[in-house]
């Protein structure tokens, strides 16, 4: 998969060299290219923004600069992602859909955002898809942190990136629609707290039962919205009442 990220702060994307994403790039599973938006400016001051038409606070990013950048970077069939607090919620489902794409382009806006005609223009093109995505209900200063989130969430779903594909199965926001159960390692006792006895019993069925109940309890307490969205057919008759 190829991912292009365009930003006025390319240095913000430096963590993409590290860890799992860095390894996926080094091994050739992922081709990530970070671009400085100012490369596509033509004036002496390398201007990327201007005042909002109609008045109001802050600055808006210019459509001509973004248009030049995106025309160079987009390929036929690419999926253009624009991080913005006014976008649709980015979820594990979004990451799964994006992991099936050949080419993602992430356009990181700053200030009050990108001139709306940029998204309108590329939406009208039948060879690109455009999605405005939000991480959640809070405001960040720009799209760069969201780009890091999207690249990491998508990259770990690509075949061969996560060493043990089994770790993708049981995790939070996985197929079960539940948060993950609590996990423990050695030592058996720490700070006066013991690892739950059932986990050392060696009784596989009881361990599975305990983990599912903990996942249900935890999800009910922390994310009642996820419990409400569960398919009743996914519950078994031994599940704890939550
Ligand atoms: Cl994707 N961008 C910005 N600027 N703020 C956000 C966000 C994105 N998601 C939540 N807040």
C-alpha cells in the first residue's frame, strides 16, 4: 500500500519512521511519502492561507495551493482523506475499509481548515474517493496527529505487518464488538494484588468464560453505547447480565 501525507509540518510525521510502521516501510509492505505543502506555493512568502470570506476568526487554507499539491500526488483510484473535527468518525471499521485500498492520500489542514471547494472538487472526480474523518469530539490544531493515527491503525491491518495475526482477533473493537478483557503477566503477586486464580487454573474453557464476562462487564461500565449496539444473537446464554 502507498500512503502520501501532505502537511505544512512534515517534521510532525517523523514518528512514521519508528516501530511497527517504520518496520513495515523498511520491509516494503508500506510506501509512505511525506510532503511539505509549501513545495506547491509560488509566491516569495510561500503562502498557504488567507482570511475567511464572510469574516470570522482565523485563516483558511488556499484551494489553489492544495489543488496543485493534490493533482500531483493523487493517482487514479486513490482515496483522499481529510482529517477535520467536522468529519465522519474514524473507527476500526474505517481502518478496515482503508486497509483494502491501494493508495491513500492524507491532506493535513491547519488553522480553520481547507477551503471547502477542494473537497467538493475531488468529490466530483469519479476516479478519487474523498472522506473527511474526525478522531473524536474534541479539537486538535491540525490533521497531523490524525494522520499518524490513521496510518498506524491501517498499517497494522496489512498482511504481514503485525507478527502474530492472532493479536488482531481478540482485541478491543474487534469482531465481538466488546472491549478487551484485562490481561496479566508475571509475577503472580505484585503490590499486594494477585493475578486472578482462574487464569492459572489451566482450565481453558473456564478461562475463556471468565475473559468474556470481564469483557462484557468492562464494556457495560465504560462503553454502554457498544453494549447497546451488540447483536443480541452474539450473546450466549452463559453471558453475565450487563
Ligand atoms: Cl481529524 N482534526 C482536527 N483538527 N481536530 C480533530 C480531529 C481531526 N479529530 C478530532 N479533533
